[in-house]
C-alpha cells in the first residue's frame, strides 16, 4: 500500500541511518520499525501503573521523640568506633 507521510527531521535521519547500517531499503526499515513501536505502545498501555499505598509510620512505643538527636549521636559514635577498630 502506498501512503504519503511527513516525518520529523530527526525521525527521518534516524531511519536513513538505520537503512544505511543495515544496507536495506527505507521501506523495509520503516515496515520493521513501525510495528515494533506500536507493539511497545500496546505493552506499555497494558501495564498497570505503579501505586504507593501509604501506611501510618509513627514511632515505636517508648521512643522519646524529643531525644532523637541523642539517638543519632549514639549511632554515629557506634559507627565511628566500629570503623576505628577495623583500621579505616
């Protein structure tokens, strides 16, 4: 079937480059490329979008939120001591 289409310059350039690399006709490259793009579009439409289900985080019972800085300092100190023992 003969059809006339207007291609964007960058699309036409990519198709010509592919034609040259494969040493085949423009028509063959176009007839191979268009179905691949259409198939990929159908597959992406069929994939269910990812959704995040939020959960209430909250803090563990007994954790004093006002002392989080102290907890972080303790964790940093523990990590520093571990690395110092390893000789880093």
